[in-house]
C-alpha cells in the first residue's frame, strides 16, 4: 500500500510541475541587432577614424626588421625555392623518362 501512495504522490508532483511550466511567463524577446538599450552608434566616419587610429597605434608598437635582416631572409627564401625547383625538376625528368622508356622503349629528353 505504501508503494501505491508513493506513486500517487509522484503523479501529483508531476501534475503540479506541468501546470507551473504551462503558467510560466514566456521568455523575454531580445533585440535582433543586440542590446543597445537605446544607445545610438557613433557616426560611420567616426568609427572608421577610430579604427585607423587603432591600426596606427598597433603599427607603432611593431619592431621592424633592419635592412640586413630583410636581405638575409630574402636570400634564404630564394635559395630554398631554387633548391626545391631543382629537386622537383629532377624527379619529374626521371619519372617522365621512365614512363617514356616503358611505353615507347626510348628515353625521352626534354632539351631536344
């Protein structure tokens, strides 16, 4: 009998919770554009000007490399690019020659 009483009690609690969910106030609708609370945005030109001032301020904080550092880095990049070109050209030349050797029986040369 105690179990039946517990079930009745749980059902009544469930009914109360469903009723309160139905009677609850609907959620507040928020403004689609954001919550400005009546504040107006500044003029578009003022916002652009503020953005440019921020960019200039950040550029002043940058530690710019000296001319010798730039030249050294550029030389390293060019050397690496040339090395990759030579390696890839060699691989392509060998693979194209092997393919030509398999298909035609002659080694294909690129320069003739």
